[in-house]
């Protein structure tokens, strides 16, 4: 099966959820990497830019 555009929102949501989990586990570098991937895939994703800016400023 070829990659379909309909899968992209699910893929982005999964990366965002993983990033939030990594923040809870205090694994900030991994969270930054995941949030950067979210923004690469969807630059308008709600709160991803804010969370990434907070992480980069704080940790």
C-alpha cells in the first residue's frame, strides 16, 4: 500500500503524543526531536511550536 495523504494527520498526532509523553518523563531532548518532526510535517500544528519554544528556552 502506498503512503496516502490521509495517514499524515494520524502520523503527526502520534508524534505529538509521544513528545508529550517524553516531557512527562523528563526526556526533553527526545521531546524536542519529536516536536521538530511534528512542525516539519505540519507547521500549523496547534501548540507544537509553543511547546518546542518552551523546551528550548527552559532545557
